[in-house]
C-alpha cells in the first residue's frame, strides 16, 4: 500500500506542475514562434506544427528527468 500511496502523490504533483505550465504557457516568449516551427496559412486553410518548440520542450523534460534520476 505504501507504493500505491507514493505513486498517487507523485502523479498528483506531476499533474499540478503540468497545470501550472499550461496556465503560464501563453506568457512564455518565443515558444511556438521559433525558427523551424512550421506555419502555413492560406485562405480557408491553416496548418501549424511547432517542430523546434517540441524539440526544446522534449530536451527540457529529458534533462529534468535525468537530473531526478541522478539525485535518487
């Protein structure tokens, strides 16, 4: 039961952090407007794929998870 409780606490913390990130994400400068983010706009059609922003967020998450694993 202890492992279940610990897992639920970690999941709650992760969800809270994700909520804060999503709440402040519109105010993060340049995220979604970096070079390499694809944006195609035509009449009646809009396509947006933030490749560079996805890579940057992925690298940041990987770095945090690496640091957490080293501190254990």
